[in-house]
């Protein structure tokens, strides 16, 4: 009998593709839209905008929570940056 374990990773695990806690916290209150709605990027209507309103940490993985008018999504870093665009604040 040995103390060795075989570990099988399921899914896409790339360390550079995961949020650091401070990085995710820095996104709080940011606005995002879906990639397919990018035509609205300069002045998106309120029904197309999602607000990053939370950070979730579980099992060493950090994810963000986005609230859209039709519901709430929980996304990791690769999901956020592949399917959503952050709306730049033009007031800065």
C-alpha cells in the first residue's frame, strides 16, 4: 500500500487563466456586456449592461458574480474575458 494518489483534472485548468483575489475585487462595480452585444459598446442600453457585484472564492478558485437585468451569472476569468467585454468609464 502506498500513499500516492492519482489526480485527474477535469476541465480547463490554467493558472494564468484564473483570477487573483485582488484582481477580482478590483473589478467590483465594473460594467460588462456580452460579446454579441458589442455594437452597443459606446452607449449600451441598461438592459444590455451587467454589473460585477460580487466575488466568490471556493476551493482556491476565485470567480466573479455579474448581475444582469434577467439574472445573475457566476464566471471565472476565462469565461469573463472570452464571452464578455468590460465597458470603459468615459467619465475618467
